């Protein structure tokens, strides 16, 4: 410790292990070189894979189909078929040949079989005919028409209506699948293109990772190198205690709380010595600084203290120190 006023400074320095020094020096030089070189450029190539040609073809085909006349025509046909089936309308002209055939069959049967048989019975049992014979004839005609024509036509129209209803339901189920078939195919094309684009993107990502690795190879190598050769670099710790602002040496000693403070107060280690014009316990107080240290200080001179308080002065290595506790 150094006394006589002013501040106290203590310094502790720890140097690296001697064998470490050349490796540390080399590492720091490399770090400086990498820093001066600057950060690597961003990956110069494409970073996002565009649409695959198969995807583009599927997209164009989907838009062309959805906005073209083909889909519109199918939609119109489906709606027309559904409306016709739900309305229950049947075109009678489509069944004219069957009606004509049934009519001819009934007339032929009446003329060839039924009516001649009725007349023969009338002649045999009721010569000259009668009103009852007419009734029998009308009844036979009615039955023949009902069985041969009316009932078959009713069954035919009923079946036709049922079939129309079924066709309407089938159209409602069939047309969506027909219309969706091209879209399903285009979707499959797009799926193939999507897989191919994913493969392209994976290739780009791998190229970017490789570029990133190569760009930072120097920093990573230096990082590993320094981790292997460094331990404690060493350090320097400096603590400074400000001098008390009180003007008396006694207050300085009281602030430090020391009963035995050795201070290098020898006049031979001081320079720029100027008397302050004050006294402390019969001793002159001076302003000065230590040789080689420009910090201004104030205190007493060991040579004067030795003349008045000889027991308060101790010489160590040729330099006189003052024990303020003995004054």
C-alpha cells in the first residue's frame, strides 16, 4: 500500500499459459481475417421451386374444362333430364306404334272370333235376335277392348312413367360423376406435378444447406480450434479507492479505519513537492505526486516525521514509511 493521501490502486494480472500464447495469437489473427472479409453473400441461386410443367398443364386443362362449352353442355343436359323426369311428362307419340298394334289386334279378335261366336249363339237359341243379344254383344266388345287394349296401354304408360322417374334419378347421380371424371384426371396430373416440384424443392434446399456450410466453414473451423486451445486467457483487475475530501490527515486515517497504516512517504520517491501551508500534529502538509505517477496527492514527509516521532517511521528497502497510528 502507498499512503500519504491520494488514492490507492491495487493491480492483479494473470497471463495465459506460455504454451498457449502462439496458438491464441494465431487464432486471433484468423478471427480478424474472417471479420475483415465480411459476412458471406446470400445464396445466389433460386430458393423456391416453381410449378412443375405437369402442374401447369393440369391447371390449364382444369380452367379450360370448367370454363368451356363441354361442362356447360353436360350441366344443361343433366338439368333437362332431371326436370323432365320429375315432371312426369311422357311423349305419347313415342308409343303410337304400340297403340296401333293393340287396336288392330282387338279389332281382329272381335271380327274374327268374338262377334261371330255371339251371332251364332243368337241364331241357334234366339232366332231373329233380341235386346239381350245386343247387350251380350256390347259386353263382349267392352271386355275385349279392356283386356286387349285399355289395360295393356295403362300398364305401358305406368311403366313408362316409372322408367322416366328412374332415369331422372340416374341422371342426377350419373352426370356429376361424368362431369367430375375429367377433373379427377387433371387432379391426378397435378398430384404428379406436385410430387416432382417437391423433389425439385428438396434439391434446392440441399444446395442451400451445402452453400451455407461452405460459407461458414472457416468460422466453424476457427470456433472448434479456439475451443481446443483456449482455457483462461488471463485477466487484469484494477480497483481504485478515491481519496477522502477532508483536508486533514487525521480524517483520512479515520476514513480508512486503520490503526497501523504504512505509507511510502519518503521525500526521495516524490516530486513536485509544494507546501500547503497547513499543519497536522506539528507536521507540515504538502501537495506532491510520486515519481512516475502524475496523480496529485497530499501528505507529510517521512524525514520530518522521523525528527518529531521517530517511532512512527520504518525503513523498508531504503524507503521510509510512516506508521500514522504511532503519531
